[in-house]
C-alpha cells in the first residue's frame, strides 16, 4: 500500500456507493488547535479536507486544501458542535451530490462524497473521538484496559500492561460505549458523555 486509495478500507467504502451515485470523491480531514498569539488564550481550530482522488503529488498543495470550518475562542472548542456542521455538510453532499470537474476532465460531472479518514495528533484525536487523552484511564484505542500511572524520569507516564489480557475495542463496542456514556452522563471506557 503506497497511498490511501490503495487501502482496503478505501476500496470497501468506494464499493459501498451505488452505481447511480456517479463519480466518487472521498475526503481526508484534519483538525488541530493553534494559539493565536503567545500572550493570549485565544485559539483557532480549523477543519481542513483534501480530496483523496487527486494524485498524491498535488493533493496537499495549498490550492487543493479545503477549509471546511473554523472555530475561534478561549481554550478548546466544543468538538461535537464544531464537527456537527462538517458532518452535516458532508452528509448533504453524500445524499444530494454536487457538480464538479474532476482532475483531467473538461466537463462537469455529478459527484458524491464521504469523509473516509481523519488525521490528527493524539490530543486532537482524543477530542475528535470524545475520548480520554493519551495520559488518561482507558485511553488506549486498541483495547479497554484501564492502564496505570507510573513514575518516569521527573514525572509520570500512563502505561498499559502486557500481562493483563484486555478486551479489544471494536467498532461495535466503541458505539455501545459512546451511547452508554451519553445516556448515563458518565465516562464509559474513556468515551466521554459530552457530544
């Protein structure tokens, strides 16, 4: 695999579109916060997307990056509210489609889209997934092990034991834990209740 378009998940997603959908455009999106000024607590969190079907050598050029959303305020944004607008827009484009001129074509074609992947650093990833950060209990994305804090150097680190057999996280368990967290208003295996 040398590109996202070569991967199994991408191919499965592409096959899930009906033939009547026309051309397919998939998005890779990213979000992360940046402090606006050194002396300020004001942050901005953009949501950028790129089109995976563009050739890799032009995909990430500034002119091909799509600004899909922008939050500005004190601290971190309410991630559920920030992402809801993006998700609603992508769902609308997925259902209704849109006209575009694909790379290398000279005519408009009807397209449909989906966001197939997100890239983020660990703190932003935890915020996007409404999960505990990497130094918190149940923060492992692969399993539901609590982990422990241990002394390390001058500080502490959160580690997961190789000796403890932990329940693997699955798509189904992630959804179930998220719903349980919302209903109980408590954290369930690191899934936060705030959405």
